[in-house]
């Protein structure tokens, strides 16, 4: 029987309000929009990555190179409908 290779799983954390979600990715890259949607957000929400003690905004089309254990913050757009 031949052993099957298991793809690497990258775990990231997204703070959404008072809740911190752990998301699992099977790839090392994702767009800002993919991360937002997987965290239960929308395209209009803000997404920030925490790196080196700073938060930087991530655009929807921006490709993020994910590192295991990385932290993000999802911020509702705040629009009143």
C-alpha cells in the first residue's frame, strides 16, 4: 500500500468582535477577500494583519502569504442600511 502525502495545513486566527476564530488553509496564500469570507465577513468589512507589532490593512485583492499562527482582525464596515 502506498502512503499518501498529507497537504500542510496552515492555521490562522481572525479576531471578529469578541470572538477569535481559527481558520485552516491548505495553501500558503489567500486573498484578503477569501480570509474575510471564511471568517464570516463580507467584502465591505475591513481586514487587518498583525505583523511585527503593527496592524496593516489587507485589501480584498491582495494576496497574503500565510504563516502558521498568524493573527488578523476583521472589522465590520459600520454602514447603516
